[in-house]
């Protein structure tokens, strides 16, 4: 499972769990947000990762501190571009797919701080 296919699968999973899509593939200088969703009143930035093999670590482990910092920066730019959303609580989730295509949804995977 790669790129857009993993994002499609993650979007379907999250919609089944009641989240609503706000934005997909928000691109900005220095980063991209795969999915921005609403979980009730909470704005959720979702990083989607897929790995065919765990030789370099799991998909979830690939969201390291550097990647987290880029996601936080991109989220700040998203909020600046969408000030109406800036009033909402913000959460960072990861949906990680293993080589068999099994999803692991990690809520509040990391903090913005």
C-alpha cells in the first residue's frame, strides 16, 4: 500500500469512526498535511504512513521528531489560512499501515509542544 491508496484507506477508516473531512493534502512551504479531520469539535491532523517491511522500523516509528516538527509547522500554517478552525482544540493522530495493509490508528500520537 502506497501514498494515495493509504490515504484513501485511512480516510474511509476515520469516516467510519465518525470523523469528518476538512482538508486533504494541504500543501505549504516545508510540508504537507495528509488529512485534516473533525472529531466532534476537535481538529485532527492525521499523518498517514505505510511500510511494506519493518526493516527500517514500523510505519508509526517513521513519524520521528523531525517529521513531527514539520507537521506542527504545517498545522500552524493551515490554521493561519483557516482562522475559523484556529479556535478548535488540535490533535495530531497517525494512521499507520503495516505490510499486510492492517491499520493502526494512534490518537494523540504526539503533542505540538
